[in-house]
């Protein structure tokens, strides 16, 4: 069974940091890339980052503030979020994706089909 579990969210003040984890099972990182997405309150889901064996991509809104890494021994992908802003408030999800290059940038495309998704973890940035 393919499973993903995202955790690590919480309440943080503007300028603070959080590290989200995405623990996976039932596949290896050679099988699928991992994407992070977020859905701010009342808004559409948006892509945050895509990580494959050859691609590391971030949305412009988080570039320079977020980093992504993976620990294959622990089957876990980490999203380190620094200098958080109130607009980073959202439910964050990880999913299996393909990091696909199109029109001068990469996109995290859920794969296979609609992808496998973890449950969301809530990040609230507020003073």
C-alpha cells in the first residue's frame, strides 16, 4: 500500500521557521517524485515544491525561504520553511508527482493518475 503522512505543522510567528515532514511507505523515491502543495483558507490549492532525483523546484512565492530534502533511509521528505509570512498560512500536503518541465519552468504533476496524497498538516503564521 502506498501511503504518505505529512506532519510538523503548527502556529508560528512571522519570521519564524517550521519543518514539515512527509513520511512515505509502499514505494521508493526511485518510483515517484514528491511534491508539496498547500491550500490557503478560501483559496485554490497551489504547488509549493517538487523533488525528484534530478529536479528541485520551488514556487516563486517561497523561493529563497523554503528548502526541500529527503532521507532515503527514513523514507521521509522534509520541507524546511524559513522566514514564514502570514500568506504562508495554509494546509500543506505532500503527494507523489512527476516534476515536469513545461514552458520554462517545472510543475509538480500528480502521478500516477491523481497521485497518492497524505493528509494535510496545518501551518498558521500569525502574531
